[in-house]
């Protein structure tokens, strides 16, 4: 497409914008219909859609984890460190949204059973207030996703009805599901409280503990549906959001959305309760493991202490050895602390080895199992265990979303293996370090034993017995103190998390559907659809104003011919006729400006028929003749002649006859206008011969040459150039090309290629006549004519013989 010239910069854009607004105005009913349709659909959606509510709660997490130090009590000094020294708040978000915690919450609230009522206009879920309650038998098969229709017959009886096709049932033996591909119909009466046993389900239907008014459910079909707990948990995982309210805050807001606000409130309350209880349970489990380890050690040491106390007492009585010498006493003092330290190192070595064994036994399991006793003081190992625990948690969550051969899962498995190897390496290093320290203590004790060997035999025996007794006594005191610390911390049960705001509904109503947003969206879509159709699927847009011609063609508009209905009896029709004649006089004046000689051959054509080329040719000829010019109008359309109204009267006497050689002189086919003496015309009839041959022959060229000599203006009414090429055959004889473009008939796309119809080497003075222009918008469009001119305003649609 050729680049259109910009007449005056912003003025062109203004024309285009006005034209665009005009298009919208012309399609206003389409816009109104589209907007109305979308608004109607939005209102229907709002009416039939189930409202969605949003509930929220907030919790405060002690990120420093002071309450995770067992024994950090006002009663006992010191403490026993647990695994995490400081909480990672983002990990806590993961724990809150974890599948295991949400599944536990769903099971605690019995959300695997939903209750429904159905009326003519829709189905509604109920929660907390319903005429019956269902208790499932968890150890039996259950039917999933199929409505159990309940008809209450009396206060003590009901009817159960089920219809299903290709349904799913649970397999309680391994926790899986299976699909039964067949139809299933069931109907039977039962008593409330009676166990319902079947191949596909097992439950008990009872009345609720509260009073229910059955009139609230009048006319509704009641039912309940059993769901897979894991599916319900997955749905809640996607609807629950947990985020800290500020990047520097440890306060978290937990939000859940659903169709029943009370249900979501209970879910959030139970979720936070389980989160806090699970945290305390984890701490209690750690404390219980440590208590078990200490009690086992105390039992062993207590037996050994009792044994050596008896041996010491018998030795002193039998050997009459009561006191040790100064050398022996000094040796005893040196070895007491060393023996206690050595005993602690041996316990650490045993404990590290038990942790190594636990990690190795569970390294390929889905969940990381903590060792039975936790009391590791090494911060590096604590960090390793925490990292490994988090990796196991993350892998456990991802199993619900990705496959085992997924790239993310492969990378995560590799990270788990690497973290396990690092932990085992650090644990084994701790064992080696403890063994080295133990060897150093044993060496020091060996030197002391060498000194003791110089003592008398009786004194040596007494020293050894007393040394063992003192060792077990010190160990007993140490472990008893540790046991007390652990018990006190466990009894305090202080959580690092507390609920700041109980769960409640957000806002004053449902968050979806958002009526104002949906209506605004409906109006927007209602406008975008017709706009999109106009832009991407434009119709063959008819020309409506002169601005469209200016914007889409480089050929200038020479004149606008106003609309006129001949024979109109409307008031002011004489003014309309005067306006029409003035528009043709304006065309004649413009022709004189572009052709100062006042003579020449004018070719008039259009893209398609019915655009008014013949009408303009006739009336242009009349107007030029009225101004004193000698004018002849030639009907050169040999395919569809329209210059003469009654073709039958001139059959054999027109242009076709002359071009065929039947007549020798053009005067034989020249006719005079019955009212305008200066106007002649040459009609024609339909030609069945080769039109191209006739129009391009010497006789046509000679005829135009002769007429050019005899008349001031020769007007050639040619065929529509958009359909046939006859017009192009006459270009050599034409001085001015006039293209007629008619309002509401001609198409904009025709203008874009109009100038391409004229070969570059045969460019003439080409202009466009805008035909049938609106009277009100025309420059002669005022309400009255100028002056008192009573001359006849001659207008004709055809020339007759």
C-alpha cells in the first residue's frame, strides 16, 4: 500500500480520529448490543455462582527459639540445647502449608464428608447446621465423589439412595484408590444410628447433638459426599496463603478461601492449633528421647554405684583399712575428674555412633527419622541435621506435584544424598575427636596409676575401689541433674508460637464473585469485542464522508455533488434542487481552474456500477452547456449502456453501429437535447462483438478527434473501471479523468488502489467526484438559496431521444 500524504500533520490525524469516532457511532447499536449481552451474562454468573469467602488469622513466631532450650528455667541453671537454635521463618511458612499438617487438620475436622442441599436453582454446601451427621468407618472401603441422597422419613428413619457410573472407591489396606467401571444403583431404608455396611461404603448416620428445624430445608434434596482426604488436603494447599506482614516481622497472616466462611474459620483455627501442638510434640518427643537415654544410663550407673559401695564397705571391714595416705588421697582427687570426663566422652561416642546408625538406616526413607536421644552440643552437626531435615521435608512436599524422574526431584535427591554424606562425615569426625580426647585422658590416668603402683597393696586396692565408687557417684549426680532439667523444660511446654488474632472473615462479604469488577469487565469486553471486530475483521467499509477519501487516496477531490431526490415534495425541495445545481456549477468552475483552455475530453468512470458516473456525466454536460459551452456526451459503455432511457428507439443508430462500420458519419448517431440547445449526445446499444477491438480501433480514435474539433467539451461516459478495462483503452484520447465515488456505495478499500488503475506512463489530470454528499454538511448547505433566481434548475438522470 502506498504511503498516504499527510496534509497538514495533525490535521490528518484529526481526520482519522473523527472517522474512527464516526465508525463507532455508526455501529452504536452493535456496541450497545454487545455491552448488554456481556452485562447480562455477568449478572447471570453473579446470580448462579457460589459466593467465595476469605478468612484469616495471624500468629507470632519467636524466631530466636528461646523456648527450644530444654532446662532454660528459673529453677535450674544451664540448659540442654536442641537441634534448631534459630528458626528460619520461610521454613515455618513451608511447615504451615505442608501437606502433612493440612491433611492432619482436614482429618481432625472431618472435612472428608461434605453436606449439601439442592433446589431448583442450584446446589448449596452446608457446614455446622444440618439434619444429620455422618461418621465413617475408616477401616472399611468408601465410595468417593458420589452423592448419597438422604430422604428423612421420620424422626428415627431415613431412606438412602445412590446412583453412580464409573465411580472411585478407597482401598484401606494400602491407602490407594481404584475405579469401578460399571453402573451402581442402591436404595434402602435405615434407622438413625444404625451401621450402614456395603461392599462400597461403611458409615453411620446419626442426628446432630443440636436442634435442627427441618423447615429450613423444606423442598430441598439432602445429600452428603465422601471425599478422599488427600484430595481435600491438596485443594486446601492451593487455597491457603501464609506470608509475613513485613520483611522484618515474624508475624504471619494465614488466609484461606472457600464457599463457607464458618468452615474456613474452623479450618484456620485447627491449622494453627495443630501447628503449635506439633511443635510442642516435637519438643516433647526430643525431651522424651533424652529422658529415656539418661534413665537408661542412670540405671546402669546406679547398679554399679550400689555394687561398689558394698565392695568398699566390706573391704574396709575385712582389711581394717579406713583411711588413705596423703599420696593415695592426692591420686584419688586427680583421677576423679578425669574419670568423669572420660565417662562423658564414652557416652558421647556411643551417642554419635547411635546417630550414625540411625541416619544410615533411614537415608533412603521418605521421611527423615530423628535419633532417639538428642543432646548434641556441636553447632555444625546441629546445622547439618537441620539442613537434612529441611531437604527431606521439601522432597516430601514435592512428591505430590512432580514425578520421581522430574529434573527438580532428581536435583533434590542429589542434595539429600550430599547432605547425608556431610552429616555422616561430621559425625564420624566427632567420634574420632572424642576418641582422641579419651586417649589423652587415659594417658594421664596411666601416669597417675604408675604413681599409685608404688603404694602398699592394701592401700592400692582401697584406692581403686574408692575411685570407682566416687566415679559412679559423680556420674549419677550429673545425669540426675540433666534429667531434672529435661523434665522441668518438658513440663513447662512453652511454645515459640502464639495466635495473635483468632480466625475471622475478611471484609463484610464474599470476595468472589466481585460484582463491580465483573460488571466493569463485562462493559469493557462489550466494547472490546466490536472494537476488535472493527480493527481485525473490518467490513468492506462504505465511504461516508469526504475525510475518508482524503485519508485513503492521493487523488484530490474536485467537487462534492449533494444528495437530491428528484420529484421530492418535501418542503424546501426547490432549495435542495438549487443546492444540487450549485454543486455541479462548482464542479464546472473547478474544471476551468484545472483546465484553463476551457476545452478538452473528459472521461468519467467509477469503480463499480450504481455510483452515479452516468448521472454526473449527463448533469455535468447540462451545466457546461447552460454556461455557453458546446458539449457532447458520448455513452462509451458498450456492455451496459445507461445514457438513454429508451434504448429500443435508437437501436441500430448508436455508437456501436458507427464503430461496426454500419454508418459512415457520426452525425447520424448524434442527438440533440430537447431543452438545452448546446448539448448533444451519442448513445449506444449493447454490443455482442469484441468490445476491446471496437474501442481501440481507428474509428473510435477518429471519432474522438472529430468531436474534439467540433465541441468545447467531449464527455465520455465509460464502463466501471473496477470491472473491465475498457476505460484504459480510451486513456490516450482523454485529457481529464473524473472518478465518481458515491457515499454509502463506494468502499474505502477501492480508493487505496484507484490510482494504480492508471498506468504510470499515461497519467492524466485525475480527480475524484464525491457523489451523493449529505446536504447538511455541504458548503452550500444553508437553509435557503442566495437571491431570487427563478430560472429552471434542469437535472436529469438520463437523456432521451
